[in-house]
């Protein structure tokens, strides 16, 4: 069973290697095809970009299916909505032909991408890469504000104390007034009784 799987895999691997070798051999021959002289730029990252969110884009620069020795690469992003153009210089990596750039686009929509490739001989290539779709970032969930429990207002101490003092003073006043009136009533009753006794004696 394993032998049946290994043999086709080896055969397909040899076929790919042979086709690649034949392509390279064609580029090295006296009459190379047109694609051998073409500089090609292709993304190695995929997916939509988000507005205002920095994203690292990686891409390859090749010629004749071989890494292309470029002195510098500048990516150009052109909005199809209003024509805004953003230029972003790229930096090379340790892998031949592999470049990266930190990109942040300011608006959503479709952006056409070009690569300005400069060589050490002074040649300058402006290559169309592809169109990128830039989308709005996801809307954060709406959270209800947390309301604090109602606080019962504290009664003012000073007005209550004054009120109680006023009530106490009024009560004392009523007691004094009531005592005086009682004494006056008793005095008047005593005088009336004395007058009546004098009258009886007469």
C-alpha cells in the first residue's frame, strides 16, 4: 500500500522538477520566451484589509520564475473611489526576492496596487499587482451604561436640631404660661372665697 502511494508521489515530484528545469533551461537558451524577461510581483499574503489598521504585506519579485535582484521597491495604492494615492516603501527580507511593507489605508473600497521596482542598473519597472478590497473595522458591541443604585439623601442635621429645639422651647413656654394662668385662677378663687366669708360675717 505504501509503495503504491510513494511511486506516484515520486513521479509527480520528478515531473514538476523536470518542467521547472525545462523552463529555466528555456530562459538560459539563445532565444528565451517573453516571460523570462518579465518582472512579476505577487502577494504572499491574502485577505481583505481594514480601514486605518496597519497590516504587514509580503510579496515576491521574480523574473523568469527566479528571485529578482531589485535595489528598492515602492508600493503604490490608488483608490478607485476618489483617486487618492498612497506610496509605501518596502524592505527586503533575508529570503531572496521576498519583500514586506507596513501598509495602512485611510478609506474603504477598492484600491489598485502597483509596484515601482528599481534595479541596480537604473531600470525602473512599474508593475500592476492586483486590486485590494479595504473594509471597515467591525463595530464594537454596544454596552449599556452601568447606573449606580439611587442614594437616599441624608436629612440635614442642623435644621432638625433647630426644629427640635423650637418644639422644646414652645413646650416649656406653654408650661410656664399654663402655670401662671393656674396661679391666677387659684388667686382669684381665693379672693372670691374671702370676700364671700366677709359678707357672711356681716
